[in-house]
C-alpha cells in the first residue's frame, strides 16, 4: 500500500507500507500522526481531510485521533464511487512506473520506482 496527500500547491512525502496489513492502529501510527498532523499544520484551520471508506480508515480509534487533533474529515456518501482526486495521481504514478525503461520486477524495485517517480 502507498499513501500520500495532495493539495493545490503541494504534497506530502510518500509512505510505503511494504509488509503486513494496514489496520486502524497502524494507519494511526504510520500515516495520521506522522503525516496528516504535519499536513494539517501546513494548511491551517481550513484543512479538510479526505480519505476513503477503507476499513482501516473508519475505526473508532482513527476517529478519536482526528477529533483530538481537530482534523475535520470529508464525509463520503455510503457506496458512492470513489471521487477522491488522489486516484488521478495514483493513475499517473502507475503509468510513469509502468513506462520506465526497466519496469519493476519485484517488490523492492517497485518501491524504489514509486519513490523515484514521486520525488
């Protein structure tokens, strides 16, 4: 899994989860606290966090962290198509990686390619 945040004039660093399953607690520890908190600080009070309806995003612990950090979450309608603009970023990133002279052939080269293309 790869996580990143975007806004009109910037983006976060990319975070790659190379092993294991993304649980709610892991999402808090590896994404929300180190990345989203800083991103919110850079944007300011008008920051609205847009995530998806993935199970790890919807735990009570995640909501508690968002509430305690004063982070407002964009509410998605149940069963709506994924309209998150980052999906366009993932598509472009995937095309860049796939179009390389030497496309990745294993997990390590995929992670390296994703990081190089993102940076």
